[in-house]
């Protein structure tokens, strides 16, 4: 059974606009690793896909970590002596260091500066800072605004709460013919950062929506919307008995910027997902980059920790920290584009299509080449554009279908696109020359 999912009928422009519009809806929310902003983000996602919401209480042990207190914020500001808000949370939620404890004080400029953070090398941008696991407070502002602040007595107020509550995460599960799963994970915990956060959330939402509408799925799919680091640690801790089902996985982040597609390999380095992504990028006609695994970055490092060693890579555009807008107020709606989001969506879909259709076959006529003409196979090659494969693709499939090579192996060895190899295999199977060596009941159905 070939699985195409109707990708040819996808209106890329419309898909890109829908993802960008969802980012626009989520952008104003003040998200953190816990709290109301995270829940409201999941609520927006749940209006588009079926989403199970999980609440994990503060204090729950999750391996070497503990679920933290829940943080919420209502308002924050710094006022000068004239009562003017010189730093105002209502104008940008990046102005407050995430997880800042409640504060109400009057400070000199010298005292206040120990709690202020800027980017002198990018003087017009507000940085993004956090204090998740230490009880402190702070404000972020542009360096230009800091230079304007004069000696004065400043009134500081952070109307927040840090108290026992819950860590929240969302999970969308789509069952397939097999219980083996493909995991797609994104973090949804950053405030008003469009590329490093919301681009992944939007793309994963619409990917799940698209797949949920498809009648044929070989694999089951699990889409996770979690807070970074502590979210994946919590999910793994609570689901340790089922992670053996995960056959392939991707962490989705930084998918709306104008840069080239970049793939960070799994810890294993040679997993099927590594080969599938590399093949898709090689045949995409676009520039791309492949990075080796390192134990730093997004949640692939948790899924790939030695106790799990799950085959989860990270497929993104420009990697974290390698674009100047990263973790600044410049990572806004203007920085992410519908065209880049749509391209990322199509690349993800192409990878999943390879995984879904990657089979192992056995040549039923292995002694010399079979006579293709009398089976009508030459009619399907060459000038027939609908067939989508050529004679060499067919010959490669016949030669390497020995029960030990997948179609992806054959595509890599031959240098031909996976789609051409798959279509050749389908034609050969229909002609009685091939038989599947795995999951025969499903594949011959």
C-alpha cells in the first residue's frame, strides 16, 4: 500500500498563511514552563486538533528533577520619579525575566541596574531571560532605553505568583495500523518568540491536523506540546513503559525563518530517521546542512539520553543561537514568513512519507533479470510521466530486493529519489516479481 496523503493537493500558500495566523494568535501570550499562558496556548492548539491535556503537580519527582512551582504574572513595571512607566510589561512580556518572584520596592538606579538585562551589541532589542530554578527577579530592556534612564528613585513592581500548582503539557495521538510510533515534539514555553518557539508549535499543529484527515497511516503518531527540558523529562518519566514503541522521532523548532533547512542527527547517528531526513534534503533541490548529534540544544538531548537512546533528531531551519534575532524581541511576526513555514511543513511531510513507505522486499525471480516486456513493465517506464520511475530504478529494486535492503537503502545506493524507487517497487509487486518481507498483510492489502 502506497501512502501519499494527498500532498499534491496541498495549497502551500494557504497552509503558510494559516500557520502564520496561528502564530499571530499565540504571540501576545506570556508563556513560561508552567502557568496560564501555557494553558491558553494549548487551548488555541486544541481548537484545531484533538489534544489531551495533562497536569503534573508541583513536587512530582521526575528522574533527577522535580516539577517546579507554577508561575503566573499579571503585571509588572518600573516607574520613574514622575510616575511614568519606563519599563512596562504591558508593552512586551519579554520585559520581565521569566519566573520572577513578586517584588514591590523603591530602588536607586544603581540598585536597580543589578536586576536589569540588555544586549549592548544589539542596542535596540529586548533580550529574553529566564530564572526558572532560582527565586530571583529581573527586567529586560533595550540598551538604548537603559542609557536614557537617569539617576532617580524608581518604583519597581512585579505582580506575579510562584506557588504550588501544575506543569501542563498537551498530547495528540493518532493511531495507525501499527502500534509503533513516530514522535513529533515541540516546546511551547517561550513568551512572544515566533521562530524559536511558535513556528514549531504552529507547524506541528497543522501537521497533526493534516495527518488526522488521512485514511491510511502505517505508524501511530504522538505529537507533544511541552515546556522545554522539564517537559520532555516529565513526559519520559511518566511514560517510561511505552517509549519502546517509538521507532522514529523529530523535535520541531525554528521553522519560520528564511534560512536553509538544517538537521541535527540522533544520538545513534545512523538511525532510519537520520537516513530519511538526509535523503529528503538531498533531493529537495535546496541548500541544507546536516549536523552531528551533541548533548546540547533542544529536547532531542533528553530523548537521546543514554538511558533511552531514542532515535529522535531535530529538523529545523537556522539553528538556535545562529541568527541575530534569537532570544530577542526581533524574533517577531515579521521575522517568520508563511513561505518558510509552508516549506518546513512540506519537508516534514516528505520525511514522514519516506518512513511510511520504507519497506523491505524479496525478489521472487532472483536468478538473472526477469523479462520485463512481457509483463508490460516497459510501458510504465520512460515516456510515461505518470509512472514516476525509470528503467534503472526498476533494475536497482530488482537487484537489491534480497530481504536485506529497504527501499531507502536502495534509493541511497542508487542515488535515485525515494519516490521513484517506491513506485518501481509497487509496479514490480503488482506484476508478481516482488513480495514484501515485512508486515506482509498490511503491505499487500
